[in-house]
C-alpha cells in the first residue's frame, strides 16, 4: 500500500564530480550525457509519482521517493547529489508532489486523461482548470478549460478518456 522504491539513477552534478577527483576519474566519460540522463530522471519520476497518485482509489496509500540524496559523489537514485546540488529529478519530484496538482495521464505516446490530485482536507467547488497538451516539439494538440468540483483528499479524473469527441490539431 505504500510504494517506497522508485526512481532512476543519474550522475551527480558536473561541479560535484569535478570537486571529487576519485569520482571524476571514474565518471568523466558521462559528462556529455549528464543533461540527457537528468532529463530522463525528471520525466520518469514525474510519471511514476503521478501514476502512484492516480492509484489512490485502488488502495495505494502513498509513496516515499526511494532516495532523496546520494551518499557519495556517484551515479545514484538521489534527486540531490552528494553536495546537495539538485539533479534532474528534484524539480519533477517537487512539482508532481504538490498537495493540489493537475496531471496528464498518458501511455508515453498518447494522452489518456486529465486528473486532479488533492491531498488537502479542503474541497474546491467550481474550480477551473486550463490546460494544453503539446508535442515534444511544442506544437499544441489540445487546449481547453473545464470547470470541476475538486473533492477533498482525493484523486479524480477531470477528463477521461482524454480527447473523446475532440480532434487534435496535430497528430
């Protein structure tokens, strides 16, 4: 009921690695890949957190990110490196863990639904959500606005299935 192991191993910040000669000598070959690995860590952590939050109604009691900070200047699952510099997943973990959060459900290729997660004891009747779904290139597929009553302490779909009756601008 409480997921405690998820994430993705990514290298420490370049500055951290270079400040630790032993680590730098072993990991300097990763320098050209750090940005890509951080971007992947961010995307995967956001996807994992939002997926777990959608499972709330199916018995998922919550999550604890596997590893907040790396214990050595290394390639690790932490979202903070050994010197506590944020890695790629840090902002994604913060964003996806906001007490009130709207998220796009997708399968990696197509949007499936739009969800709202509310971990507060307050409901938000008549809340308005403005949204847009874009391709990786930034081209807008869908955009809109919907009014929805957000229940207290709940995860609920706002639009599902996503795109039902809508024709995307690009596909």
